[in-house]
C-alpha cells in the first residue's frame, strides 16, 4: 500500500504506476459529472462539439455538491461522491474520448469501465461515501460551472483542489478491481452465513 | 400564538440539526467500529468518516452532500390546535433550510426531469401523520440519502418458509447492495401488513437509536442474529472489505394476511440523519434528539 500524490494533468505513464490498495491524493483540476453531464459530454463528442474544458489528464468526480453563491462567487459547501455504478453505461466512452486519468466516486464500477481503465490508462479512486466536508475542505476554489440548466447536482463543476483524498485505488490499469474481489469473496462465504442463521439451502 | 410560525422554526432547526450533527448513538457505533475493524482499507474509510463527522460539526456544514429526500413524521395530539397549519409550515421550513443551511436541491419532477430547486414538489417533503392523545405536537425530520434508498427492497415471501425466509431475504439484500448504500449501514426490517405497510414500518424503525433493541426478546435475538450475519459478509466499510458492514438492525412487524408474508428492508447509510422535537400546547419546545446549538 503506497501513497502517491499527483498533480494534474496526470500522464498515462504515471497513472499506470498505481496498483489497487494504493492511496492517491490529487492536486490540480477535477470536474464533476453525474448521469446527465456524462450523457451530455458524450453527445457533444458525437456532434464534434468541444467540451467547455479539455479533460485530458484530469480527474472526473462523480459528485453532486452542495454549493452556495455570494455575488458571482461559488463555494463548495459539501462535496462527497455519489454512487458510481449509475455512470457505468457512459464511463468507458468517457475515458476513451476525453482521456481522463482518474475516476473518483464510491461503490465501484463494472467490467466495461474496468476494461476501459486498463486499456486507456486510468484508475478508479474510491472516496469515502458521505465524507462531504473532508472533500469540500480540499476544494480550494470553484473555477467555474457549466451546464447549470441540468440543476446544481447534475451540472459540471470545475474545482481546483489540493491533496484531494484519500482516494483508495480500487480499480487499477492492470485489470484489478477490489470491489469485484470483495464481491467474489462475499459470494463464496454466503453458505457459511446461511448455516449460521440455521437456513438449509 | 402562531402555531404555523413555531412549527416552521422548529422544523428548520430540526433539519439543521439532522444534516450537520450525527446522533450520538451513531457516532458511538462508528467509533466502536473503527476500534474493532481489522482491514487496513476498512479502517482508512472509517477514519475518513469520523474525521468528516468532526469537520461537519466544526464548520456547521452538512455531513454529507446528499442532504436527502426530506420526510417529516408528525405525531399530532388530538387536542392540539391549528393542525391544518402544519403542512404549509413544513414546506416553508424546507424551502428556508434549502436556501440557508444550505441543502442540496433533491426534488425532481420524474416526467420533465426538472429540479424544483427548493426540495419541494408533489408530495415532497413527505408527511407521515399519526394522531395521538394529548395536546402537543411531536415532529421528526428524516433526511434520507439516495444511495441507501436505491437498495431498499420489498418482497412477498412464501408464508411456509416463515422467519427463515425473512433471514435469507435480508442477507441476500445486504449482499446484493454491496458497496452501494455507503456501508456501514443501518438496516430497518419489517414483516406483515402488506407490501406498502412493511416498507413503511421498516423505514420508520430507522428513527430508533441504535442501542434500543426490540422489547420482545425473540425479536431482539433476530436483530442480533441478522447483525452478526451481515457483518460476516466481509463487505466492509464502503464495500472495500472488512468486518463492519452494518452498525445496527431494527425489526418491526404487523400481523399478516394468511396467504401473504410481506417483508421489507430499508437501508440507511452511516450518515443516519434524524432529529425530533416536541411542541407543547403552551408553545414551549423540547428538542428530543439534539441539544439545540
């Protein structure tokens, strides 16, 4: 379990050094995207329209923050991760087209995303679900927001962060996925639990 | 005396208490879990949770960015006056809390996908009414996160399998939910009544403190058995592996139709946010779960 501190833009070479169970802290630019922003970003790509920001080497964060606005200035009040599985239907294309190097979320992702992470060079960093203030304290500046018409949770927020983490590297570019490993073990131990509860199956 | 205004102020305070300050019983359970967790990754997750709980209190900010769907449980004394003012007052409190705490706007029209922006909408905030003897009004605010809501289940089990069917149903639900509901979670379970009644009762048990087990010793034993079994799964904090998967289990029941065995499991994330207060007939207020800060 090694600890890495990377600055964006992160290179493919650097990200491939990471292995599952390592801990990563990211400094630089991260952008939020949930279901709606993923969908719109991919539509833009299909239509040949540029995104509001070049995402190459950056981190995409599955997050719908609590924000407040004073004058023209936005502040991230609370900004923990949302469940990543909802983005599974978009993420392989997202990684492939926009070359993000870190996907930050909670709950893990499926095989399609795991394959894309290995193929294009990225990691999935699990941020502790609900640890919204820990995350917000690492956000030093809200650089901007795009697509506010989607509502504040679904908009694309551009954050400048300092040592954003700890991110548990849960899917690495070598095809490992902690969540799948845990699930496998849980399934293997299921009969033992049934027995404890006096169930015959 | 303006009951509407009092209810609005109290509901606003309850929402604020609930989203910022975790109940003491939940904090204690998290600390115990951290002390006992043996997986390194699991321990890191619990440490981040505990640090975050402390930071939320320090900066008076919502403990989780998903400030949930807002639900109120109202126990109205049958002799309390102006009960017709309560619904509007709770809606106003919700709007004010969304703007001032602030809360994340979490109320979306399912047909147009438009977010109302203020946490209100058709049936939202949802109000559960109960008429009780007396002249006071007891209000409870629950702000229920979406991640843990997405794995709640209701099932119509086979009556012949009895409680064993229920045990399998809940363990399978915990395993299927895996990392999604932000474990360690709290499980609310209920049997009987009907499909709607079982999930309603299950969710309501999430209002109980973790250290309050069912007064019926047999049901309390079922709660303990499920608790131990769920923690044997190895799902662990945030699904990254470990021995802390649930912090507590509550069971409730209603009598069932002879042909039916409805069962429900309501999950709550570790950020189990709830707060209650009593408004007495003379307008005095007692905060029941949090000391007003």
